[in-house]
């Protein structure tokens, strides 16, 4: 990456997002050779990589990093990672105040033991520090969910809900399904019209599986089987709503190492047209929906040269030719 290098084994998170001025950025969060978590962004208006101020200090090598763009409200970006004690840490960025890292424990928001708000207190995670995690939040943080893998490789959920008048985090009911993931399985979550869906790789068959919690439902249920994925394939999911109902897209790497797309069009699943060909095994995959008068999908990944590459689908559902983000090695 122009401006930074990642240490071997670094987790990588990336988001495509619009600033207050409407300019788009592609931000990458990674661990540098000194094991610090850092940020670099490609500024599309200036065509340069810009080193960001995100620096919550040294973390264990390979700590999972999760980043999301926040649409609406003052905050534009949220980043989450795990510290050496298995604790969830988070930081948010806004145009007005930048990163909220300066006066937090070890320069990060420690979601356990100490913060005044019950929402900021979270039990320690179990399992390896390098197990992935992801999160969802809505209603300005009054509802939050964190999904992770425990030491038995079971998919778990922590939940916080002011609506339920709870003053602390609690275990969700996802664990009752006893979902065991493949040793190197990734997973991705989305919330659309009050329904939460998680996509993961079945531990025994390698099939991408969906699990759902419908609106107002009190429990989780198994959903669709999508396709067979490569062992240790990364997964990305996006969604939006239009006149036809819920639209969901899942991106993954198939057994031939080709990046693929599955599409849900409110009724059924079909294989999509996205297929930029074979890529390195376990290449990170990121997807975002940019609403520019219509939902334009952008999918990004790393090619064999270690460069970030992206492709966009226009309003006619046509994918453009993949192009390199920036002008060289991404990290």
C-alpha cells in the first residue's frame, strides 16, 4: 500500500464510503510490521493513498479486524478488533470529531469493565484471538449484535438491546442451533428490514449456509443452502430494498478459486453474473452498495500481485472490467 505495509498474517478490513462532501473513499484497516492497527484510504477525488489517524496501538499478531460504513447520523465509520485478552475493542470516526481513540483504554473503546454505559461493557470472548468477528448496530447504537466463534468453533451471538430494557450484554439464542464452522471458515452478517441473516461455510460439506432471524421472531432458523465454496473462502454480503422487496448479494470463492455471486430477489436465490475469474485462495472480499440514484454495487478483493482490485455493477446489472485501486501494491 502506498503509505503502509501489512505484517504477514494481518487481518484486513475495508470499506467503500462517502464523506460529508459526497466524495468516495476506499479505506483499508490492517496491522503494520510493528503490530499496530493502521488505516490507509484511497481518495478518488485526488487519486492518492492517504494515511489515516486510526492507531489504537500494538495488538496481537493476526487479531481480527472488522470495519463498517455507517449510513445516517454523525458517525461514518466503525472499526472493531480483539485485544490480547479476548476483549472486543471498537473505535468510530466522524467528520466532526475524527477518531474517538484519544482518551480510551489503550487508545480504544474497551467494551468491558469500566465504561459508564452498560452498552460499552461486554464479557470476554472465548477462543483464539484470531477467530473472526462481525457486528451489527442500528437505532443509533441502541441495538447491537456481535457474532463470533467460540473455542469449540460454534457460532455465537452477544446482544445489547435498550428496547428490551436490559442494562447489560447478554447471550443471544443463536447458540441453540449449535452451528459448527469449518476450521478456516469466514462468516458475514446483514440486517435488512428488521431481519438478520448470517452466511457461513458448513463445517462438514463446505456449502455456504444461511441462518435467519425474521422480524419479531424469538428464535433463529436455518435458511437456504447456496453453493459449495473453497475451503477458507472469505464471504461478503450486502443488501437493500427496492420496489420488488429485499435484495441480497453474497460473494465468495468457489472450489475453482473463482469469485462468485449469489443473488436473492425477495423470492428465490439465483447465481449472479459476477465472475472476475480465479484469485488467490482466501483473498479478502469486500462489498458495498453506493446509492447514487440507484444501488451501484462495488466489490473489491486482492489479486495475485497483492493489489486491491474493484469492479462495479451498474443500474443495468452489468459488471465493468476490474480495475486496480490506486497505483501499486496495496499492502
